[in-house]
C-alpha cells in the first residue's frame, strides 16, 4: 500500500467494505474532518460536500439496486458528508432515502432536504407532508420550492412552517441559467435560508450576480449539476490530470470539478448525485485539503478549455 493511501486509511479508519470502496490512487491530505461552511441565517455548520438523489436513488424495491446505495450512505457518514437532497420529482428516491437511513440506523446523522413540486397551497401542503413521511422525518431540515413552481404560494407556507417548527430552513431551486435572474430577485425580496442552482467549471453564469447576491443577503447556496450530467467526465475521458493539480490536493477529475466550485466562498455545499460507492468516496474527497484560490481556478478553467 502506497504512503498516501496508507495515510487516508489510517485517518478515516477504513477497513473491510470501506477499504474496498477507496479508489486505488486516492488519497486525502491529512485533515481531521471535512471542511464546513456556515448557514448564514443560523450560524449552523454544514460539510461542504453532500449527495443528490436524482435518478441515482430511484431504486424502488429492487434489492440489487439498493445494495450499493447502502454503502453510499455508510461511506458518506464515515467521510463526514451530511446533506442529502431529494424531491417528489425523483421517483422513489425520498422513500429509498428514508428506508435505508432507518435500516442502517443513520436516521439522525444527515441533513435532509426535499422539495415541493406542485401547484396550489393545499396540494403543496399535502405533498410536503408526504415527503417528510417518506424520508422518515417529523420535521424536515430543508424544504425547497422545486424549479420555482408556484413559488409565490409555497413561500408563504414555507415561512409559516418554519415559524411553527415544521421545518428548519426553506429555500428555492432551479437548474438552468435562465432562472438565475429570478432567483436573484427572490433572494433580494424574500431572504430565503437557501437557494439551489446549477454551477460548474464550464457553466459559470452564476458568477455574473447570483453568487454575489446570495452572499450579500445571507442565503446559503447548494450547487446542483456540478458535473453537467456527466458531460464533464466525457470531455476528459482518458486524459490525465495536469501535473500541477497535486499542488491543489486534487487527485481525480471529480476532485478537479468539485474543488473549482467550492473555491467560491458563497457556495455552502455541492450535491453531486451518485449510486456508486467509489464515486461517493471520490466526491467526498473534494471536501478535504486545499481549495484553489482565484489564480488556481483560472488556471483550472483555462486548462480544461485546451482539452
């Protein structure tokens, strides 16, 4: 076992199944725990890498598909991740998350986020109750208006539910650049606890004003589409990392893409989705070690354009 791999095995106490899921070339810089960032509205700390569940956790009762998801959750807990983001739009994902976290006795170890994705006040209330039930939560950590659907109506309910203790935080989401101006205006007017949107090393529209608005008005940021639905990995397939990537504690292309995002101080947590335990370990690794500064992120983006 090489020294770098030995260090991470010792640091994280990886044995048995956990060791099997550690990529052969992977290493974390020596650090006691994953980096955290503050939720501005409360001061609570969140680990900076979480887990999305779109497609990846839509396993229903398929026992074969559920097995790796158990390992994903166990490794996420072991490596310090907390945020699990889901939605009624994601098929059986909410139910699978709830079922597996309870079966693994990890129910109280994560930060549970879901969404309301329907029109009308009463339909929204019914759906949010259903989501909490499926995820086995009496009170959701975070409930978000999915893709801004009927957001004016749902925001009123979410604010009331927060006041009543039915949820801890509320927010809004979208996944395309064309939504960013609307999200910015809502942040300025409504002061949500969270906003979730797309941002990546190649899709950087959020840098124009949305990231700055979230930081200015004290809104926590979750980032979706960090790998652009796999497009980034297809771009770099078979191509080695640049030699200087190691200077930024980057050991994989997944690290490269996630650390670029996390270099933005306005980003609270990035939520890549996966059903693969090895990919989960790799994703969590972006939360350890150095984060690139402005000069390094420019170099990273410039290099990617040459490929």
